């Protein structure tokens, strides 16, 4: 009988061990948010099929677009969706529903000083203001529209609490109704997130008056996963974050192609409007900051402070039972593994505002 060399036996053993440890394919639904610049990384993952590079072979992903975050939260709690990317307020709410479903924040693909969610607009025929301070004074004593329970709601109430202005009332209005009311000239002022705000400005229905950056009111976007999905599929959980990392890097490096991809997902948007919503500079006149978007990813001090303020706000409006951040709100193990295996550090980079002339 012919002997098999020891080195070949060792190789066979290693191969067998690798096969035994190979990750099983996953079948998941991913919720993404094309009508929110903070969630555009999800559109890039879908369009570029980045998930196919990083999930176990044979995996299947169903991409499910949503206009707002709460439907995604409900789907995740019911295990109809295993991963989702959404704005900060619905993300925080999701972490407080442990008795229904254990959902964790796993990454922070977008963070800004208040230039994605916190866009304050006035009607198109409002006076020409010299700066955001003058604009906010003009808004005092007038009704102000905001979509309740959102990052925009949290932001405008924080700005009011700082004594910046005092509206006669907050009119809680869905984002799409705010848009139609601007078009019908029924609104003096409102707060909208991007790209909804940019569309109103580009269409000539409203003008930018201020950003959250002027008042120290940041916004962020989170990716969430069900904890049981992470535990059962650690390779796939990290693999998804790898795809997300590549998507954020793509957005930072490829503004024009990102806009081209986005208009295929967005109804009623031109390529220039999509580009401007994320990449055009926010001028100092409206209290803009040079940096529109930071690919933060990690839960640093800035993010944790934003979260803490968010939980307090959500408790104030009776959206959650307690004002404190749950002890198990975060699971960043998939992120840490992805960064380590890709040899990448966070933040991934930033998108600095560009002059309008940069769109060619």
C-alpha cells in the first residue's frame, strides 16, 4: 500500500477543517432608505452588488426600500428583516424593544454636524436674510412644520431649547405633506432632511435658511442587526459591514457616479439635485459647515452623546419608556472584525461640500 506523505495529510486535514468551518449561506432581507442621504450606502451596496463579495457563497439578499424608519423597525422586530439602515431616532427606538426583539446598533455609516437631517427651510418668497440668525428671528411667532418622532423633530426641539427661536406652534406633518405644502405656498417654514430639502430648493418652492451645524445639533445614521442573526451568522454579519465600508468609501470617492446611481432609485429627482443633496457646499450664510458627511462607522464620543440626547428626546415625546440608553444597545463586534480583516481604520473619510460649479 502506497503511503501518503505527511505534508499532504496535513494539507488534507486543513482543507477538511476549513470546509467544516465554512460559513453557511444566509437568506436575509435588508431595509434601506433611498430618500435619506444618510442611508444612501444601502443603495450603493445594492447597485454595486457589494454584498456578493463578502457574504458566504450562495447567500440571498432581498432589498426592501422604505420612505421612513419606523416600518423597518417593525419588520426587524417581527424578524421579517434582519438588517436595516435608518436615521438616528427610529434606530434608537428599535434598541428599546428587547421584550419583542433584540436589535443592536452595529455601525454609524453617516455622522454630520447637522447637514443631512437638520435643514431648515423658508418659503420661496420669504425676505432675503443676511444670515441664519436673521432668518431664525423671522420664523419666531410663526407656525413651524416638522415630521414627528424623526431626527428633524429632535433637532428642531433642541434648537428651540437653546433659545434660537420660538415658533407659535410645531405643526407635526409628514415629510411628503411638508413638501406639498411648500409647493402650494401654505408654509412659512419647516425642517426637512436631505434629499427632500434639496428637491424643494431646486424646484424653487423653498430656500435654505439654516443648518443644524450653526447650533451644535448633529445628526447620524445607523445600521442595525438582529442579535440572533449576529450570533448565528458572525461571518455574514461582518461580511455585510465590509460591504458597507466599501459603499461609504465609494460615495466619498465618486460623487458623480453616486448621483447617477441614486436617480435610478429616486422618483422625480434629476442627477444634479441628487448630487447637490449630498455634495454641494452649505454656505456660511446659512450656518453651514465645510464637511457635509463623515463616514464615522465607530461609536465614538460624538456618537454616544448624540445617542444619549436622542433617548432623552424620545422619552420626552413618550416614544420610549425610559430616558436612558439601554446597556445592550450596541454590538460593534461585526464592525471591529470587518475593520480588522480589511485592514481599514475609522472614520473612513468625509465628504466636504463642493461649489455648484463642481457638477459638470
